[in-house]
């Protein structure tokens, strides 16, 4: 959930005044050259993959012997999804494949790549550097820009300009030409359910070409990790992927079968009906003793959540609909606006504190998005095989999701509960300084989930999460489900605690416990306040 602008209250968290660095990137835009030496694969499932190997041109992952591939999965003449795949630095043949998705909706997964857990970052000098705590230390990593219009992905592309207010393409007759941008129909994929279906097709297309792209990758072990609006994406995508995979396994559908391993959600918004009440609470009773709003604003936020026809009532009305007709979607959209504008939103107007880190002032852009200028370099664009200007967050996509009320749809907790009944592991991880998807709400989600072992999970206490004897947080864990609060971390947990985040991820897919300095999990595990 990357905010680009924050207006006074309506559609709060949709848009934010750009920093000097993002303005600099905007002013540097130009019509890109077409890439050279692009290779093409035609897969057995009739998908075209266009790609280059950016590491061989000195872009991002330059660790000797570690290959990377970037380009497009072309499902049709109007569906071109950008991917960037990195081999694991160790034993890529047998390492799992992990799909990373950022949220938004409409925010690009390269945020996670460059700012959090990818093989490289970018400094203020517009130079890349190797990230020693990259998750490709232990896993093959796939980053997708989705849905279309996000990142480098496009349906069609045209020369023109990008409106800095709406974030959408403008025809050159209106505003001239400063680049080449994606042209999309944002309503084609305007719900998480539709995005799940679209992403599964892209994933299958990519996997169909993987033997030709990188023949050394043999593993079919699959992880999905995501963040922020990934609280919607993670459960819905994983549930849909799992169901489609079953069809492949029983022979009723063609495709590449995967071995599903883990779902990880970092600071996710999963169910607004549960999480909304914790916005005012976190604003005044957070982990850091910061009282970000006064009593009047606090009481207003609580009242807006609980009053007749307030946030909770409107969410309940949305839940009663089938969410298929225009009128149904309008009711859900109104519920989303009510909750975001009046329960979540007053904090942005009155606190002066950070959206993603309550410890910081609101005008502190942590982490810095230096990588956007890096992706505007001719040499980098050519190495990636792209000729459209980069779009970190597409507000057309954001507003399309907003208009369907996707934010308050109730099915994501249900999807999570379904997943917990399956032989996979689920991790909820929350940095304890984040406001927008705060850990109070995340903990409430973990305790509200209804599945076979929910009572045992609820009774389990917290135990320290340690790395090399240092306590980085605390974990409640039972069986295949864990909730971890990470200390001294904002929204993008791997940015704040890179070593701890890598250990969390590594332990989880290896089926090791999260608590202590870790050990293998054998059957169900539980921890009480006195130990385990």
C-alpha cells in the first residue's frame, strides 16, 4: 500500500505530495529508446516471453555465477506483464521459487526489490549496491509488476505525459510528450479476485518458459510473500492458486503443477471490519508512547467507527451484498470511503506523524525511493528490455479498486482460514511502528481466524524471536500459523530489520520454528507465557 498523495480526507491514502526525489524523477523523464538484443521464448502453453539478462550488463545482481532475467510475459497482444527473476545465490537448482508482490493496489513489486529484500538497492548517487540480506540468499525470487499499468507492465503503450496529480497517462495533444507510458483499461482488473486470476495466468506463462529461460531451476516448491494491500492479495491469490493447482494435479486442467509451501504477509490489511478500530487506538496507545492525536480527534475516530451508519455498519451492509451489481459495489465503495476518511484518515490530517512509521514526521520519506531515478537510466532500461517509463504507483488502478469497494470486501479472512486448513505454513509479520497497517490490527486478525487449531493458537503465548541471541521481536505460533511483531520496524519490515527479516523468511520455508534462535518444527508447536 504505497501512498503517493494524501489529500485532506476524501480517499485518504490514495495520493501524497511527491518528495523532491520523485519530482526529480518526473522531470528527468524522456522518450525511452527501444531495447536491443532482446531474446524471445515461445512456451508450450503458447505464451511469449521476451527477456534480457540484466546482471550480465552490470544491473542489480552482479554476484558472480548468479543469473537474473527480466522482461515481459506476453499473454496476448494487450497483456504484457513485467517480470524480474533472480536465481538463489546458493543452490538455485533446489531452492524454492518465491513470488513477491507489493500492494497498493497499484503499487509495484520493485518497491520490495529495491527498498526491502531484493539483491540490490540504490543510493543517493544513483548507484546500485549489493544487498547481503537479500532473500535470494536462500530462494529463487520472482517479482511481478501487477496489474497492468503498474511498474513497467502495460496493455498498450503510447507517447505522452504522466499526470503528476492523477498518475495517469495524458494524450500528447493535451500535455505534450515527456515519455512513453502504459495505456490501460483500469476497470478490466479492479478487484483482488480478478487480479488473482490474472496473476495466476502470468505465473503459469512464466513457469511454462522457465525450463528454457533457466534450465538449472528444478524445484517446484512455491512461496507467496506480500505486503500491505498484500493482506488482500496474499489470501486471495494463494487460495486461487491452490485451487487451480489442484485441478492440474487431478488432470482436469493443463498447467505447471507446484508444491505449495508458505504464505507470508507483512503488515497487511486483511479485514477492515476487524482492523479499523485499531487506528485510533494505535494513534494514542502505540508501542512507542507517542500520542499522535488529541482526545477530540481520538473520540471522533472511535465514534466514526461505531456510530449508526458508520464504518462498521456500512461494512456489515457491504457483507450482505453479492458484490456483483453496480449498486452492490457502490455500497461497498461508500463503506471503504467512510472507514478510510473518518476512522483511519484524521491521523493523517492532525498528527503530523508518519503513515508508515509513527516515529517519523509525516514529511520524512523513509525509505527513500532513489531507485526510480535508477530505473530511468538508459543503460538500465535497455538491460531490462523495457521502453516504457516506470510507474511506481498507478492511481488509475488504485481508484478502480476503490470504486468496487474491494478494500472492505469480507472474503480475505475467509480465504486465510481456508489456507490454514491446508498443509502449508502461514506467517503474519508486522513492524510495530507502522500506522497504516498496524500490528494491533494484525494481531486481532490472527486471533479472529477460525480454523481447526484456532483455540490452541489463541491460548499460545508469545516467545522471543531471536537472531544470534539478539531479540528482534516476539512470536505467537501454533502448528502451521504464526504471528510475529517485529520491534523497531515500520511498514516495510525488511528495510528496517533486514537480517531479522531474512531469518524469518528462511526459517519459515525451511519449516523451522520462529521463536528463540530456531529449531525444526516436528508436528504442532505452541508457546505459552512460561515457555513452550
